[in-house]
């Protein structure tokens, strides 16, 4: 039995899923989760229900979709001299975790230990 049969890949949770779970429209959920200017008109109790539903479902915003909508690119390029270096791996993990928490998307390039490529 392969690992994929034991643990099927989890489906990405969308705003529509959060809307269904919270009982509010996808538009209201989007306004709350994106902290849009109109969110100030939504009652705190409604915001709480939406945020709780999102947390319970494990909702995370889709960075690609967000950048397409806003026409702003939240990506950071990271180039390393040699990705096979164990020290490099630790640094990359830290960079990736920090960027993820700040809703940025890292793009990695490896120079393959060749100065001209760097």
C-alpha cells in the first residue's frame, strides 16, 4: 500500500467552505478574512463566527489568487550557491517559514556551485 492511499492529499479549504461552515455569504467571509475596509461595518460577533470557522477548517489564504486579484506580486527570490550544503538547508527553512508567516511566496534558484550562474 502506498502512502498516498493511506493519507490522501488534503483538499484546499476555500472561502466558500468557510462560508458554508459559518452560515454567512462568501462575500461577507471574504471581507472579514481579508480585513477589507467594509469589515468595520460587520458586527464583532459575525467576525468571530467566521474567524472560528476558518480556524477550525484550517483555512489559509491562497497567495497566488491574492496576488492575481491585487495585481501585486508577494514573491521573494532566493538564490543559493549550493542547495546541497546542509547549512544552506537550515537557512532556507528559516527563510521559507518567515516568508510564509508574512504571506510571501519564496522562489528558489540554485547556482549549482558555479560562480557565473550566481
